[in-house]
C-alpha cells in the first residue's frame, strides 16, 4: 500500500470516527432527556416535555453540524411521539403538534448548525490569521537580528510548510546555468530531500514554471511527467504543489514551494500566504548582500591603505633613508679631510653628521610604524618579536602560530598588537603586559592584557576605533574589557579562511 493511500485512509477514518462519536453522543443525550421527561411527565404538560429535546438538538448542531442535528431532531420527535404524545398520536406519528414540533426542531437544527459552522469557520480563519502573523513575526525577528541567510531559509521553509498545512515545503535558488540549488526543506515525516546540489529543470516542476512565468504557479499532478523533480515528487507521493517566486532587487532569485499528498487542493489564499514570506526572504538576502558588499568594500579600503603604507615604506627605505646615509658618509669624509687646526669647522661637521644620524633613526622608526619591512619579509612572528623588543616595558610574548598567514591577516594582527602595546605603555602606564597569539579552529586569536589604568573605549580616540574597523573589515571580531583602574584586556579574532566578504 502506497504512503498516500495510507494518508487518505487515515483521514477518512478520522472523519468516520468523528461522525460516529457525534451520533453516539446524540443517542445518549436523547436517552438521558427521555429519562428526565419520564420523571417529569406527571408534573408538566406534554409541550414542555417536547421542548426538553431542544437541549439535545442545540449542542449537537453547535458541535457536530447541521446534518447530525437534523437526524437528532427526527429521533427526538419520534421518541416523544411514541412515549409522551397524547392519543391518538401513537397511531398517527405525525399529527399537528408533532408536525409543528418537528418543523421547529428542523429549523432550529439548520439555523443553529449553519451559524455554528460559520462561527467555526470565522474562528478558524481568525486562528489561521493569528498563526500567520506569529509565523511572520518569528521570521521577521530573525531578519532583524541579521542572522545568517541559511537560518532564515530553514525557518521560512518550515513556517510555510506548517502554515499551508503542507506535507512538504522547500526553497530553491536559481543558478545562471539554468539549474536550481536546494537551499532548505521541511517535511512532516523524515524523508530524503535533495539539498545543497544543483538540479536540472528538465521536466515539470514548480521551479521551472515559476522561472518561465515569473509568477506564482500551481501544479495539479506530476503523473506521467519527466524530470528529476517530478520523479522525486512521485516517489514522495506528492499530488499537487503551489509555489511563489522570490524576487531580490528586481531579479528573480529563487522559489518557495509547498506540496501535499492529499487530493484536496490548497486554499486560494495560499499564494498570498507564501508571498508574505518571500518578501522577508528577499529582505534577508538584500541585507546579507549589503553586509557582504560593505565588508568587501572595507576590506578593499584596508588592503589599498596597506599597499600604500608598504609603498611609502619602500620609498622611504630606498629613497630618503639611502640619501641620508649617503649624506652622513659624505660629511664624515669631508670631516676627515679638514686639518685638526680647523676646530670650529670640525665641530660643525660633527654636529651635522650627528643630526643626520638622528634624522635617519627617526625616519627608520617612522617607516616601521607605517609598515614594518620585517612583517612583509619574514612574517608575523618575527615582526611581533621585534615589536616586543622595542617596547619600553617588558612584554611577555607567547606566539603559537607556525608558518606564514594570509598577508591581510598578518598586517591586521600586527597592528592590533602594536596599538594595544602603545595604549598600554603610553596611556595606561602599565607595568606588566602579556600578549598571546595563537591559531585555533581556523581562527587567529589575539589576547593582550595589561595592569594599567584601564578606561579604554572604542569610542574615545581614533586608534582603537580604526583598529575595530580594520578587524571587522577582515571578517573578524574584537572585544575590549577595560574597567577604570583595573587594567585592560583586548581580544581579537581573525578567520584564517576569510576571502574578502
């Protein structure tokens, strides 16, 4: 027996059980009222006894509907006619009084049953609307929190499936080669669904029809159709599907589809329900693309600035520094040619040579601050060790990073440590500084601790703020804990596999 046949039989069985339970309840209720009427018969008139049966007809009409209420009305009037109607009613089932009573009962059953059905439908619509709004709020909250697109895709697909009372729901993205990639799927029972791979649109499918029309579509059947998606649908017992396009920034980006194994078609409002979610998906994608582009843009700015720093450092080293070295040597050479008797001239040349040496030292220090040549030539570890040696305060440096790292990561990590050391020695007046640099789980982690004055803040001063921008531009994170008077802890993480957005 196929799965869809089992589902249909289960639903049919549920309907039959509901009707049977309603009929049994009606019979029991008529019996109970009859027993009460038998007790009251000596004390009340026959019309009042007849009205007692309305107590049965009304709740049956409200709970089980018009059809069962009409049957209950017939049963009630029949029981009354046999047991309580005055002669000659037992010989003539429908006399004037019974006919009027039956008419009243039937009208009551129809009216109350109809009203109850309408109220139930209204309540159901209200409940469904509340469910829809709740589902939209849950997804909107995820979008507002800027969670990753895959999380939004999974949440939307699940909400669409539940809201549409579907057996299966899925989301797919259109690719430039004419295929689709499954991004997320949901089903009421565990099944294997194609996710994360590209699927050819070579047969009937919601994805193909939405791509052709750019609008919402319905498919009534996959029987006899070819193509990977149609074959998968038949294998899962899918009878019909409905899907809506996902449009991002004016372009057709993907599709969300809901499918059912039932012969009953989806309600007419299904497309509108799904469309509400596609708008949230589009917003999430646009936000993610905007964030990605912003990160990429910031990374390009940082990379351009680093290249400029490196070029300036080379120009200073190959140009101004070499000229100062040459001038100092020339001054010393000229000084050697001047006789000792020219004491004043010798002293002047000596002052010039000393000034040139001091200017050269300052220029070298400036060049290291712009872009240390050691970092580009030998990598992060030697550059950090040199940085620690030059520090006026002793540095406890622990580096656990072997080999070269991506250039942008090495530069970013170097400047994190350099800025933290500058703040600790110049501003916080720290006496103890600890630096730990390590690679762990595809991350480069940096921790700088000092026992200085604390009170550091990203919002105060351009150094830390620029550092934060640099770290985040490389896809990393930076944290600062600096309570006043209790030292400073700076932590930063760089993803080693970062590719620029």
